[in-house]
C-alpha cells in the first residue's frame, strides 16, 4: 500500500491524498508536478527512477487506510531501502536548508 506522503520532497508543498499533482517514484519519493516536470524532468533525484502520477485514494478508503502524515523533505527518511543509490539525498540536512534549495 502506498504511504501517500503529505508533501513534496523538494519544495514541501502540500500534496493531499486526493491531489492530482502528486508524483511518485517506485520508492515513493514524492514530488509535486511542478518540481517533477520543471526541475526534475520526470526523473527521481534520489533513485533515478520515473516519476509518475500518484493514484488518488478514494475518501471512503482513506478512512480505513489513512495517508501518511510523515513529511519527507530532501532525503530525510531516504536510505531505508535506497541506501547507496546515486549517493544523493542521503545527507542529513536541517529543515531550514531544504526550503531554499534548488539542488533537487
Ligand atoms: Zn515541489
Ligand atoms: Zn526515488
């Protein structure tokens, strides 16, 4: 089951579970459509995989299977299953850096 992460890893924009603008890779790195298309050219910066539209979860299913509330921004939480892939995004950066970064 998808985690349905609540925000873009790049710009921290809110991406609610019913948002049509959420994009995910196979590891569920989550980005908004702007970052995915304009900054990342459709490829995940963490693992290099494709970023595709995240399927929306119907409201009645959300009640039983709630979306994740754990915000992942710029690599926090990356490394569980993706350690060593590309070597990017594994740095532990403080939150305030993430908001200004264009790196991803
Ligand atoms: Zn974004
Ligand atoms: Zn990824």
